C-alpha cells in the first residue's frame, strides 16, 4: 500500500489562504464604512440644481431638412 504524499500540503494550504485573503481584500475595498456623525459637524443642505440643468435643451434637425450653413 503506497504512502500518502503530504510534502505539497503546506504549499497548497498556504496559497489557498493567501488567495482567499486577496479575494476578501478586493471585495472589501469597494465597501463604504459608515461612522456615527459627530456633533461638531454642520449639517449639509442638499444641492439644488438650476432650472436650466434639469431641462432638456438640445434641438435636433429632422433627417429630411437640409443643414443650414
């Protein structure tokens, strides 16, 4: 009966742990951590967009009309 070769187990387990750590870090880098707001910060007001930014202002020529030079 042959013996079980365990010489590569350390390398395999070490690389698995390292790869799991790298995957975990790459997933966690995109997360935002929220904290309790402190009392000394001023509350921010929401940004109000001007009237012309919310309105659609582009005018397109119909395909059948000639271009004006």
